C-alpha cells in the first residue's frame, strides 16, 4: 500500500494544533478492533472531522486512490475504491439512468455522508445526459473531507469535469450548473443528520427518489443507525414517490431496524469482497430480492438483531415486541392475513403465540 500524506501547504503531514476542549477527538468512543455492524473493515465518515486537515491519500491494492482519515486511522472505500463502489452500490443497482429519464420533473437524490464527495460526484458523472433536472442534497457535519479531496482531485480521479462546481459548493454550500442537456442543483446541509430528520419544523427538504446512505459504522456513530432516525427518515418520504436506499451493510440489526421503521427490505448487490449489501424502499415493487421467511428465522436466532433505540452501540437478540412487529410486517404477508386462531407459525411457533408475544 502506498501512502501520500498531505496538508494544504505541503506534501508532508503536519500534526494538527493542540485539540480544543470538547473537540472531535475528545468525544470519540474507543475504537473497536472490528466493525461490529458487519464484521468487515469498511470505512465510513465520522461524526465530525478534526480541527485541522487530518487526511492522507492512500493507494489501494487495485491501484486506485482513496482517502485515509488520520484521526480515525481508517480508509474510505478501502476494497474497490470510491468510484467503483459508488457505481456498483448506487448507479447500477438503482438503475439511476433509466429512472431519471422516466422522471418528467426533478429527480431528487439525498447523499447522506458527503465525505470526500465520491458518491455524489460519481452519480452525477455516470448519469450524464439522463433526465431533465437533478437535485442532489448532501448531508454532513463538515466539508473538510471534501476540501481535502478537492486538493487531490486529479489523483483521486472521480471528479471528472465537475471540479469547478465543487469549488463553488465549498464556497457557498450550493451550486447550479448545466450538465449536458440537464440542469443540476447541488446543495449541502451541514449539521447533525438525526437532529435534522427529527425536526418537524424543517419542511423545505424535497422528498427523494434515491438515498445514498453512507454513514460511519454504529460502533463509532451509533446515532446514525437507530430506529428513531430511520423512522424519521421514512416519514419524510412521499407516498407518491418511490424511493430506494442502498447501504453497504448486510447486518441483521440494520435490516431489522429498516423493517421496523416502515421500509421494505431486500438483499442488495455485491460490492468488492461483500457478497451482498442491503437495499430498502417505501415501495415493495422496487425490491428485486426481498427478505423472506428464511431470513426471519435467522433473525429470531441471532444474538444481534434488536434495533438501537439510543445512540449507544450494543448487541441484543430480538425482543418479544420487535418480533411481534416483524411478524406483522406486510413484507412477510403478500396477501392480507386472516385472524390467526391456531396452527403453525414462523419457525414452528403457533401463529397466535407469534402474534401476541409471550
């Protein structure tokens, strides 16, 4: 692995100034030895970024370049690289070009976890010419990873011809431009995403057609993986606008959380060394491979399936209340269910017992 360290003024790493009280590093939980969400070493964006530029360029095994957070000791998109991951997880899986062409008005994308901009920039570049208008709304706590990525745009290779538009975005948090025959509006919402989702007074967020969900793992940023957050996010979707949200994890906890938040949930496309990911939607027809009864049986046996309610990471098996809600989810009942009186239920549990709980 080749590492190139940099800050704004030189090609060598210069440590940041002494951290201020309550800074990013003071508030981080101790780094776990593994990613407890899905057991891999995937790198996602932290809650906030250090007070000074704290990043490196890192060359991956396949030759692509990515960004490493020195404060975190982690590398973004470490297996197949930023652009390749975004193409597989978002562009191809969501059939974005086709969906954009079918949308007569504005196609809205939420980019949750802007970071170095790889997801948003790859989506814009790879869908060039599709649709009439695209509105990209990016969310993050800081612009520092994007600022670092901009300094090394040529090396990273995923900026395409959008570098000047990123400059404007960094300057004013919003940019409008023509991209071929279509108009693109790109804005950044800085702040705490769970707080933003929970604030019912915020009514100017357009309902998305697609969500690029790329938050940091729950061991480091549990607030981004809670049932209250996904419930609030789901309520901001439009019943008249099918929305699809892929994410990199395949964990039972995440899938249970999405189901209980009101989503339909399925198996997502492979990316790199991951054999499968997760995809969620407010429209059953948008899920090609929905989770079925076999998955539900495995979830019941799992020791880490209960959703997080508080922004503190922990592992626990399904509670009776969560199991009852899963059993009632329409995903597992293609036709309306008659009132269950007796007979076998899920995994050999009588239907009445499965419905009523212990």
